């Protein structure tokens, strides 16, 4: 009779301890409000995570407020539970950015997240990045949350600084969209001095080619 009650009791105690441990590992996440983000330049968003969870990723999720789907960038540790993230540069049409911070486990599950905030994008907004933040801004890896984002622009943001992407399955790849734009821009930069010296016309289309002045 006693044994019949011992096993259910042990199971309940184990379940209680597991739930308590899981609760202890659920962090509180708070993202700092940003007064503005600079148009055509990188801003910085800060957050506080406590307690910190080993093996988990702190991410800054962001989107142009006219877009449906979020993107994300990995946040960097600054010490004592403080983290910062650098989103890409907002383009001219982008007048406001929505964002939040989340803690994501190795299975890509969100353990906790902050509230979502919205900040205006202004051309008179000034943000001074430190050396580390500037380095991250020049080498951004942007995470995707939907399959439809693959091969497309980061909607509402410039390519400048975006070098790679991570798809929803966690696969890292080079950013094919922004890389194509950079290659085209560099080709024009190389050909421009030649065109100025020879009178050759550089046509600015997606299929750039050089035309002789004698061509119609």
C-alpha cells in the first residue's frame, strides 16, 4: 500500500522541481526605448536580460512599421546583463521601426521577450557608434523569420553593411541580394573613369553594359 503512493509522490516532486528549475531559467527581458533612429545610418538598441541563460541567443527583432514580417540581428554582451544590437540603416521610405528583444534557445524557441516598441526614423537623428559597434554595423548578419524573405531586400532598410543572412532553419549564407547590388555598384565605380575619358556611356540598369557613343 505504501509503495503504491510513493511512486506518484516521487513523480509529482520531480515534476515540481523541474518546473521550478525551468521558471528560474526564464529571464526577464526589457528593451530600452530609443528616441529616434537615424535615416541612412545605423542606430543602436540596448536591452537588459536577467538572469542570463547559458547557450541562449539574445536577439534584436526589428521591422519597418509598414512591413508584416520581422528580421533579427544577434545582440552583443556588454556585461552585467546588458546587451546591444545594431539594425541595418533605414532607407528614405522608412519613417518608423518596430523592435523588441528576445532570448532564443538552441532549438530556435523563444524563451522570453520584451514588449514591442516603435521609434521614429529621422534625418536629424545622430547616433555615435563606438569602435566595436561600428565593426558590427559593417558586417551585419540578418536573420529571417519567413521563407519569403530569402533573396529579397531587407524591406525598409539599406543593403549597406549587410553581408550575410540566416534563414528560419538556422542556415547561414551570403546575402545574395545585397551582394549583387554591391557588385553592380563597384562595376560602375570602375567603369566611370573610363567613361569620362572616352565618352563611353554606362547604362544604369540591372544588366549593366557599356555602349559606344555611336550606338542609338
